[in-house]
C-alpha cells in the first residue's frame, strides 16, 4: 500500500476535526474523498500534505512508518498537493511556473532550453494538447489548462501521490472532461491520486475507490464498484452507507 | 529541418523535437503579437508611440528641439530620471513601492560630493563607492523593516522620505558651507557633463552592436538546437538593425560639434553609464534565479512561497538593489548640477515612480522590464525639455507631467481589465 493512515485524529482546541480515521491509498488508483462541508476533508489532506501533524495516529508510506511535519517532508516523500487556488504565478509562463523554485542552472544562469524541453515533454506525456505554447503566460490559460499546468508541475517532480482539492469546481463541461482525463492518465502511469470533490458525477466517472467522511469520521471506504450513487449520498448526509443496490 | 530557410519562410512543422508546436513563422509571430495587443498586453507600444508624437509635436513648435545640441542635453537630462526608474522597478516588480528613492539618491550624491572635496579629498571612485554603499544600506534598511515587521512599504518609505530629507540637510551642512557642497573633482563633474571622444564613441557603439548580434545569433542557434521556441529570424534581424540604427543616430547627434564658443563633441558619459546599468539589471532579471523570483513574488507571493522561494531573502536583495541604483542616479544628478544641495528637486522623488510607470511597469507587481524606465524617463525628459523650449513655465510643465502619469496608469489599469475579460 502506498499510503496507509491508521487512527488519525486531529483536534483544534476543543474541536475534534478528525476522529480515528483509517484510510488506504493504493498506487495507480484514483481514491475519491467525499463528504459534506466541515466533514474534515481538508483537514485530512492537509495532514498528509504536511500542513500540520496529526494529534494522534500513524502514517505509513510504502509500508514504512513516516512522520510528515512540514510540506517539505511531504515533498521529499513524493506527495504533491494541487490546492484549489493552484498556486500559479499569472505573470509567468507555463515553463517558468512548472520549474518555479527548482530551476535548472547552466553556468549559474537559468537553463531556459532545458526547462522548456522538459516542460513540453511532461505536458505531452500527460496528453495535455490544448496549450498552444509552453511559453504562454498562465494568465492567458483557461481553468482546465491551469489545472493541467499545476498537475504537470507535480508530476514533473516525480510525485507518487497527487492530492487534488476540488479540481473541477470552477470548470465548465469540456474543461472538466479535460481534467478528468488527466486524472485517469495519472493513475494509468502508476501514480496514486487522492481526489477531493463535491461533484459525485466526477467521482463516479473517474474514481476507483471512494472514501466518505462524516463529521470527522471515516464512515465508508472501498472500491467504487461496491457502492451506488444513492448509497454514497446517504453516507455523506447521514453517516450511514446506504444499502448497495 | 531546424535550419532557417530564410526570413519568414519557416513554418512550424510536424515532427519537430519535443513534440511541441512552435510558431516560428513571421506571420504567426505577428498574429500572436496582435493577439497580445488585443487582449491588453500592449508592451512598449503605447509609450513608444507617445514618445514619437511628443517629438514631432515639439519639433513642430520649435525647430531647435531636434538640434544636436538639444538632443545631447536631453540625454544627460534624462539620465538620472531613467536610472531612478531602474531603482524603483526593483521594488515595483515585488508589488511594493519605495517613495524614498529620490532622497536616497540625494544622500548618495551629497556624500560623494562631500567625501571628494576638502577636508577629505578622497579620490573620485572612493567617493562614488561611499555614496553607493550609503544608499544601498538605506535601501536594505527599508527592506528589513518592510519584511520583518510586515509593514506596508508605502508607509515605511514615506517615513524614510521624511527622515532622509533631514539627513540630507545635515550632510550638506557638514562642510560649513551652509547647505551646499560643490564638486571640485573633475572626474565626478565629467560623469554627466563630460563626453567620450568621438572615436571612442564609434568604437563603443560598434562593439555593442556586434556583441548584441553575436549573442542573438548564438542564443538563437542554441534554442533551435534544443527545440525551444524561437522568434522568427526576421524579427531578430529587425531588432539588431534597430539597435544599430539607434547607435548611428546617437553618433550622428553626439559626435557633431555642438559647442558655441569651444568645440563640444562626443557621446556624454552618462549614456554608456545608464545603458550599462540597463543591460546589467535586465540580465539579472531575465537570466538568474533571483530575477525570476522577483517576478514570481510580485505575481503571486503565496505561490512563490509554496514553491520553496524564500520571500525574505529575495525581497531584501531587491530593496538593496533599489537603494544601490538610487545611489547611482544620485551620483549622476549631483554630477550634472556640479554639487549637492539640501533643496533637491522635489520632483526627483516622483520621477522614480513616474518614469517606471509611464514606461509601462505595473504598480501591482510582477510586470515590467528595466527598458520601460528608459522609455518612461525619456518621455519625462522630452516633455520638460520640449515645454521649456517652447517657453512654458515650470508650473505648467508639472501639470502636464501629472496628466501624463495619470494617463499612463489609466492605460495600464484599463488594459488589465481588458485582459481579465479577454
């Protein structure tokens, strides 16, 4: 198992945001994390991304016990998080964004040619064909293209787990299709994807597994095929998984 | 297949390396430039257009405007305005502002004048270094306060503006000469008022043009080899040709005798000085990690931070370089006036921001290049110089500059809105 969470709890003062969460995230599969607002989805991914440490519980990565205290720890393990705001610099171009903070140098100067060809290759590998040029400024990109750039940046740095927070929330129909295809592509390359989404259409289209959080507890986790949409909705709203059809 | 078949004849072909499409054809290049203009990314076009209109207007009003003598004078007049703009750009790119660069410049100039005259009589370059060191430290201090205390740079630099006014007054009283220090060192006076010999000017221009051509050709070839996107050959040729033409005009204007009593000829030293700073800072901004991070921080500081960019260290460097560059401007300014006074031109304070913004640098951070201050500084100098020639008083000149600045900011704001929509 790539990532295994056992008994993860997190409290902020008197508020218990996560209680005893057990979750497995296998490589090469898309695991959807769903739940109502305030169910603890963001808290959970931030724990994995190193935004903070859990109050209690264990994380194992590739079957070894690890502690993730900072984003840098997560980064070193190969965990990349694509937050909803994407964290891109609008005024820089695609290549510059993909290498921001990790620019290769040549004679102590930026190696633009190296960056450009690697950026182009990564986007091509991910079958991102909609961008006209890797020298396009990010501000001129559509929402789906931006999402692609943010994901490509994660992939380029050899991420084994890509966490995506509501990647389709602000997108139209065709853009959403683009991003979902990208997610499938990631899984096809053996990368684990942890997908947070409100949109059950997306979840049922793209996920292999689904995990449902309800008031900080994990109330269901398993292959998507074993549940129905109705069942998942019930789990999200009542905390009890509806009977499979 | 990557070899250019001739200007305009290259077409983005299939099967090129990296599986990427790159539009190297001239038509595609212009098409994309036009798209950028349409979506509000007008670049330097408005300011160059404005400059041309101003020049035509003033020449029409007074035929002395384009005389060799006036143009040489205009270049030295513009020199410190341009360099002040370079200074301000370092902080504007971060999305910050430094209102004190004008007085910081004054401090550097006054210290230089003071150190090079009696009782110290230090050699000119030591005096210059002391001035530059002082202004760098001031810039650094502003940076430290802004970064550590997380205060708005607007207020911090306003405080420094007021404080430095007093410091400048004190420096100019140090020599007992009641508020003014005259420069006696001839090298320092020559920085702006002296000229290269005509032959040296020719050599400098030729060497610069050749160097730029060689660098352009080499980097273009490397880009083609590695399959990177390239601009059409014709555009590169046009740029080099434009540079060569500007150099030729500069030589024609400056190398002819413009003296009245004694012969005066040659390119003013100020020109290679500000061009040198332009090239150096443009290089740092475009080719180093630090330069990239300055843009990134100005564009989206949070994104830069998450990417592992140290905000504090990079911002501090930018503030320090702003101080250093302000010092260079102050040295030019003081050299031009032949000495330092406590009553430095109040406009100096505003020229820094004005030349950068009129040139097209964004007040909101992350957008702009050093060359914009060159253009903006020229616009300001042309307006003052031209209005002086046609006999408008200083008050009118200031009002007009105010309107020009307002227009420049409006153009930027409107084009950004356009961009957001497009």
